[in-house]
């Protein structure tokens, strides 16, 4: 990645002029920072902390009040608020209180569930806050890394995180893992004067360093800028709820015009008896219609379903930071996966040793082990010790002087004594360095060069090993090759992903040769490209030409990827209509994680990656992602089932209210009955969050045309069902024979319609939740079934004993139930015919059903 001038920024984010601290000599660095090898005083450090700000990427926090008020904004909240206002205007205070409580419940439930998810994320971050050792007033002390300031002298030891951008100034050498920033899978050795990036991890050695940049003014300043500009805006689910609300508002307005027009016609033209007091009666009718048109519990049901799904995902080692991301994950068709630690074990192992003067493989590995540091956390040393056939053989040797790896000689060296008291010397390091040490020439040199080239072409790192009896004349024993092998479950997981309709692309900062080797082993295609060859410097990453987008779409992966490349890959795929999930763990992944439809921070991810991601994994590997997709698709199916039910029922209530008012001159439901319908239908149906569903084999999306068409068709037949009850009821009122058998009033007809809508609605849910016949598996979950049965018993008792509604005879209740059960089979046939039509329509249009 290109270096850029990076100076300490003041609290306003301005950069003072000065030397390029990444390239200047150390004396200039000290002078420019007004510091020295003795570090800063606590007083000076406190002043600089005020001047430059904390050493952290500050996230723009939205206030709790603003988050809460968001739940009162949108089409469905507007409808509820309009109903509440209208209730107050006409003095229906009981309706006003009930509607306001429902509005408040929706807001509180949504706010509470989002707050729980954000608190879980905050706790996760707090538990991972890094520390730093700084030289203050002449003594090293441990402080929060966020309090490090430019000019500080920091000590970095094995296992510690580099707390800021630094220049190394003291100590022999250090090896740091920069994978979180650059994507490189192997540690990089540093010496005095070299640059170290914030977020890197020390893997070997210990050095002191001077801090040259903190917070925003670090290596990933450009990355942070990309993160700030990344993002998709409203999620697909938010857009879907808005479209559903718009659809219902438009229908409500149309029916309201019809209702008001018919009432005005009746009062002015037919009765010729208009009074301004009639406005109050018209407003009451509009209020009934408005209440009928509101799917009051839809936001709550969707929030609770997502929240319970998030809880389930947390048990599968996936923490959800944004609830709507669950539905995004369900529709993902392209999964961009990083390599190291996700597809691979992030653990170097020995692979195919190449023998030269060593008599066998065990001899070669033993020599390399003797040239390694016992107990070291260096991944290369650990791989060598792990490759020993018999670790006890090391007890036969006593290590004397050990010279660790340094970037100049590019090798280690150990002086050891065997059991016979003989002194031996062993060295390992870069093959070229070891070959030069052994003074290889001729065929031996050509063989070594060819071996290194062959290993490099297969994505393997090579390591030369040598032995000497006197420390002067060296023998080239052979070459060890090292690889980061695939995880045991990676190939199976890739196959599972394909079976789920996912295209998996490998995105790695490593060389293309390594990428191709791993891709072949895990079952990803061979078309791995160098990102720099595709995304040239003159290309605008936000407006890619079609030739590059075509290349991105057909490629199996990319190597040598930088942050802007990952971001551009996601944008390109989204531009072609793909729903993209991106996994990552480093600062370099943050822009792409935020831009993706569903950014997934893998196990061990940095703060920047976790902050940008929608889902955070706490277990390694890609299998957790596929498990999460399974769960997300089940959650999405539950929400779709609820939306089909709710929109159909809302259409049913609205049309029947208007029809009865226009043609019969009375409302079939009172405002309180409509509110009770909402409570009795929706509150128990929140248990749909626990329902049993089949896992869709392919990605699922909000197909609004199909969803609204399906809801409308099922709604039309539901309207026919309710109108049938209403017409029978009106006929009953005028039929002396029926009235002599069971006498019914208009008020009791309202109760009959109320019973049919509540009970029929729940039976309709049983119909729409199943893709086959309603009695086919998977059967309803016990909680859902129990909630619905309990609600039906309560509704029957309300109608039989006259609780809140006029009582009706038990015989009528029985007849209504027989009527609804017959209609249940009719609606099931309609649903199956509709599903068949939509599938055929999707195939004929070349889209996925």
C-alpha cells in the first residue's frame, strides 16, 4: 500500500506541517515531535491528549432519545398517529388511549430489542480494549492504548498490539503480524528505523518505538474515510415495510374517499338533510376505516421475530449488531470470504521438505528445530517444533548462544552441544541467505533456486536449513516448505454454501499463488486474479466500467487485495443486483464490511471491523456463517408468513367496513372491536418467532410484487369469506323463520363478524405458513399453537358471555366455526394455486422463485 504523509492531527483534525515521519531519519522524527528517547512527562502527555484527542477511531453515536423517536417515524407509525389524533378530535378517548398504547408499545419493544443488541456489542468491545506500555517520567507504565499520544515512547513485546503508528527505535528486531491491516498472512520482521502500523501484533522479539500518529491520523486514515462513506442506506426490510405501508395508505385513502363520498351523497343528494354535525359522524366512519387499515403490531412482530432470531444466532456463535441484518443475510447470494483464519487454520505447518545434504526428513526438521527458539510464539518456529517426529530428541542437545532472526541477515543461528560434547552450529532462514552462507554454486544453486520457485508458484513459503561443525564452513541440508492449511471443514462448508445457492469468492491480501493453492484445496474455482491488475490506479472505485464489473462477477477470487479493492468488489457485485456478504477481521476489511449488505466480522476481528460489521462471529471458520444463513432464512420465512397473513387480514377488514357502511348503512365492526381484533390476532402471533419452518434451499428476498399480489389475492378470498358471514347475517335480520329460531340484532351481527375475523385470521395463518397443504409438515411450533388455541378460547368466551362485545348464542358460534373450517380448505387451494402461478411467473421471467 502506498505510504502517505502522516502527522499528528489536532482536535479539529488539522495536520501541522512538518517532515514525513514515516521516512525521515529518527533525529528528525524526535525533533518534529518535540520528544526524545526518554519519552514524555505525564504533564506533557496530558496536554497532547487534549491537543490531538484520544487514540481511537471515534464512531458517530446516535443519542438514545433520537433512536427511540425513530420508531414514531414511517408509514405505519404515521397511520397509527393519525388514528390517535382523529380519536382525540371526535372525543373517542377510550380509542385514543388504546391506540396510543399500541403505538408506544411498538416503539418501546423495538427500542428495547435494538438496545439489547447494541449493549451486547459494547460489552464485547469493552472486553477487548487494548493496553500499551509507555515511557512516562522515566518509567514504563501500562495505560489504555486510547491514551497514547504522538511523541510517546512505547515498549512492544511478544503478543502485544502495536498501539499506534510508530517508528522502531530500540532493540535488536521484532516480528509483527500485519494481517489485520494489509492482509498478509505471515509476520514481517522490523528493525530500528522501520515503520510499525497500529493494530499489528508482535509475534517475536521486543523493541521500543516512538509514536508518530494516533487515532484518525494513522495508516488506515484512508480506510476510515472509506468506512465513513460506505453503507447501503435503508435495508431491504426497511424498504419493504415502507412499501407495505405505502400500499395500505394508498388503499386506505381510496376507500376513505369512497366512504366519505357515499356518505355525502346519501346526506346531501338523497336525504337532502345536511348539517355540519354530520361531519362528526363521517369522521367516526373514517376513524373506523383508519384503525382497520393499520397493521398495528407489524413493527413489533418483525422486531421481536428478529430479536429472538438474534438470540438463536448468538447461541450459534454469531452476535447480531443490527437486527435488520438478519433479513439481509437471508437474501445473500454471494459470499466474499477472506482466507487466513476463515478458510485456513491461520497456523503454519510443514509441507513436502526438499532434501539436499540431509540424510532424511527427520534430520532436516531436527536441524531447523535446533536453529529455532524454544518456547517462541513465532508461527514458523511453532510449525517446525510441531513437525518433529520425536520431541524428546531435543533433550540430547544443549543450546548455547542463540542469534534470533534479523531483517539484515535474514536467518537465525544457534550454537549447540550434543551428548558427546561436540559443538555444532545450525542456521535457518531465507533460502537465498542460507544458500549464500553455504556458498552454493553450479547445479546445487540451480536446484535450490528451482525448488524455491516451484514452491512459490504453489503458494508455499520456503525456508533454508544449514549445519556447520566449526561455524565457518556450512552444509546446505535442504529446504522446508510452510503452508497455512485449510480448515478441516472448509471444503465441506464451501459445498454446503453452493447447495444453499451461494457463490463463494476468496478475497485475500496474500499472493495469487497462495490463493490459487488454497482455492483448489477447498473447492473454490481456479480463477483467482491479482486485484491490482483489475482495479488500476486510474479507475474510480465508485463508478467502475462494465469490463471490470464483468471481471468481478466471473472471478472466483482476488489476491493482493487492498481496502479500496474490497470495497470496490462489493460495490460492483451490488451494482449487478447481487446481495453480498463480506467476511473480514482487519482494519483493511472495514469499508467493505460496512458497504456489504451483510458485513460479517470473523472471530478475533479488530475493533474497526466489528464496528463496521452487522454480524460478529465468536467462533472461527466459515461454517458458522452458513449456519447463520440457515437460521436467517428461517427467520425471514416467519416474517413473510406473518406479512402475508397481516396484509390479507387488513385488506379484509378495510373492504368489509367500507362495503357494509356504503351498502347497509352501518359499520360491521366498532372501533373497539377493531382494536380488539388487532390485539387478539397480533399479540399471540408474536409467537410466530418460534415457529417451525423449512429452510429455503436458495436465497430469499423481499419480492414485493409477488408479496403484495399474493396478499391481495388471499385478501380477496378472505373478503369473500367475511362478506359471506355479513350477508348471511343481514339476511338473518330480515328472515322471520330464522329469527324465530335464533333472534339476532345488528349489534350481534357485529359480534358474529368480529368472531369470524379473529378466528378466521388465525386459521388463515395456519394456511399461509405452510408451502404445501396446511396440515403438512413442519407443523406449527407448540408455542404458536398454544397461543392461538388460547386466543380462540378467549374469543369464544367473549362472544358467548358478552365480554366487551354483545353476546351471541352458542349455536351461532358453532355455525360460524363450521363455516370457517370449510373456508380454510378453500383458502388452502387458493394459496397452492397462487404459489404455482408465482413460481411459473418467476421461471418465465428468468428470475429465482
